[in-house]
C-alpha cells in the first residue's frame, strides 16, 4: 500500500518541482482535449439541435445509431483513424499520424456522439410552446436556434461535461494514433500506461492524480457556469 | 375601415384530419373580434394562422391586403400572439420583455418600455428584476402579455387569456388590451370560452364549430340521434318527455343549433308553423351583441338561451323560477357541419 501514498507525495513533488516531462504531458493533454472538444461542440451542438428539434423520416434510426455510437470503444476508433491516417490510408498524404492533430481527430469522433445525443435529448425536452412563443415574438429561424440552445443550456453543459470526461481519460486513441512520443504526443493517460508497464506504479499514480485534478478543475468551472445559468 | 387581416380559401389539416375550413373572413383595423366555439372547433388553429406563426396548407392569410406567411417578411413584427400557455424564457422578467424589442433592433429606452409594459398589465416595475421561476401563474401570464404589449403591435391575438388566471389578473388583462387599442389602434382577436368576457369586450364574435364559421352562436346545440315521426318530421325527446321538432337531418347523428334570437320566451300561443317547449327560467343576462335581454331556460336536461322583449311585462315573466313557454320554428334549427 506504500506505493499509493508514495504516488500522492510524488504527484505533489512533480507539480511543485515543475517536472518538464510531466508538464509536457499535461500541456499535450490540454491541447488535444481542447481541440477535440472545440470541434465536437462546434459540430455536435447544431447536429444535436437538428436531431432533437425536427421530425423527419429516418429520425428514429438515426437516433438509434447515435446512441449506439456512445459505446464506441476507443481502441476501435484508434484503429480506424490509424488506418485512415497511415501512409497506406486515404488521408496518409496529410502526415497527421503520430501528431496532436491526429489524436484530436480521433477524440472528436469519440466525443461527437456524446455531444449530439445529449444535445438532442436536451432540445427534445424543451417546452413545446417555446417555438410558438419565439415565432410570435418575431424571431427568425437563426434566432430560434440560438435561443433554443440557450434555453437548453443546462442540458448542453451536461453534454460538455460528459464529453470532456471521456476525452480526458481515453487512452486507446492517444496511444494508437499519437504513438506516445515523448515531448510530442505523450498525454497523461499514455504516460500512465507507460509508467505502469515499466513498473513505476508511484509515477503512474502521481500522473493519475494529476489527471483527476484536471478533470476536477474542468467540472468545477462547468459547475460554476451551471450555477450562473 | 380597412381590413388588417384576412383569410381566404383556408383549409388546414393536421395528420390528414381537417381542422379549419374558412372561405373568407376579415378583421377591420382597430376592431376587437372574439372567437367562440367548443374545444376542437379550430379557434387556436385560426389564431396560429392569423398570427403568422404557422403557414396555411391551402389558402392565404393577408396582412394589410398583401399575402403574408411565417418568416417571409417583416409583417410578423406587426402581429403577435399570446398563446394559451405562454412560455417565459429562463431569464429575468426584464429579459423576457425586451426579447421581442431586441429582435426588432430596439436598443434605446428599454428600461422605460419595460416599465410601461409592466404598468399596462398592472405589475410594478420592480418585477423586472425577478426571475421566471419567481412568478405565480397569473403574474407569468401578465408578464407574457407585457412582452407583447411592449412591441406596440398592430394586431394582438390572444388565446384564452383568462383561462388560467384569477379575477384580478383577468381584469388587468382586459384593461391592458383595451388600452392597447385606444393608444395604438391595435386590432385584437381573442379566442375564449368565457362568453361573458367576450360579450363585454368584443365588437363582434365569430362562432366556430368543427373548423367552420357558424352563422349563429352555438349555445343551443342539439345533438342527435333523431327519431323519425313521418316523412319529413324528426324529433328529439328531452328528459322531461317534451319533443323538439326538426327537419330531416343530413345524416343520422347530425347535430343542430338554434340561434337564441329564434328561440323566444312568449306568453302567446304558438302560431302556424311554430312549436313550443315549456321550461323554467334559471337566469337572465344582458348580451351586448343583442338588443334585448337573454334568458336561461331549462327544459328537461337541456339549458337553452332564449330571447325576450325588453319591456316590464316580459321581464317580469322571466324571473328565475318562473315557468315559461319557448316558441320556435323547425326551419330555424340549422344543421352543423360534420
């Protein structure tokens, strides 16, 4: 049990001492997850709104597909993205394999169904008289879209929290698409996997605690936003 | 006076079921029109089409004699609807009231406009700082009305404005909409089950039944089935075994209606082609849209609204509890659309 206590102490030491390798992993994690969250929110919010707001043929089938994609294994996404980005793949010319961009693409695919499904649920649960009220006050289609999203803001925050949690903690995509390259594509989760393989449990636990602290900070900020909303 | 809104050749369906069929109806600028009718008669649909919040499937709505439709032009900024269950945005009262103003590009004097709108509906301007969840049902309704009045609309449509509010709120709503007409010449179209309220406030009342406009009020509805007595005479037997005579119904379970002006309380014996019913007076009231008083008369399990002369003799005969004779003609009973 000593190694757990040792891990906690080491986490503090790594942060206080300003360990360059640890900070590199933290920065890479923040960069990758920020990019993937920005992309998934930009794409997922309008798509989730369309899915939740409108009725169209095939809507139930589409909803079922999105819900199924919530359970996508990260290693499977990693495999597919690897296949597309490798030299033999259709996007091989872009040279995105083993880059932060490559990991961000994979994580966007991971987060997108979460954002779409939870946004659609939040929009579906809006009061049906909202649309009538907005039109009667003279709102345009764009104003209806923006106001409806704002009315569903608590549900959208939940979507963002859930997707951020999944993106921050995934290891399969970062490992397969990023290659766990030191100073370059090594994220906290891939660093934990590496340290554990090397038998450096204390360092692994230290990095895990740092990841947990990051997740806590993100949730704390979102919870503050939720209270303000 | 010019028409502000018109409907021509409108046929509207929901899931294939016809809900509104109107050949032609128009609303004069500055008028107050009531829409009356039972549940499902098409009042709310008519309001949604007229307020340009929903597009006509067939037919056209005209605003100031030009075709109008949702999202197409700025006409929708001149017409606004207060739904039966108004939705308040999850924001403060102030933000709710200025929402429509901001859409119209209004940036100046927002505080004054909000205070004016709140004052019109009888709420103190301190209400502006309240959140949407800090309001009672009646207050929320009045705030929603204030959000419409702040727009100074050319046409304001109200769907059951007094259905879920107390007496004080109903009084404030009445006062506010009448002020809108007086100050800005706002045309008002009001759907309500509250007949006395409509009678009191409206210049004209349109009666709807099964999505169509009736030529008379619908209070005296007689439901089928009908018993055939001879080739051309059919009857409905009331609970006290009295019979109402009608002409041949268009289909077996057809419903019919008799306008109160054709159902008269009379001391005279029925003339040729006239029929009579005996009933008990249960009430008497004044109808602004009719020159004389109206009388509630109960015959068996039916309560009719009948007319009477506005003289002392007739009024004395119409005291509640009195037995009276109602005179009518079979041909004045009209068949309702299926």
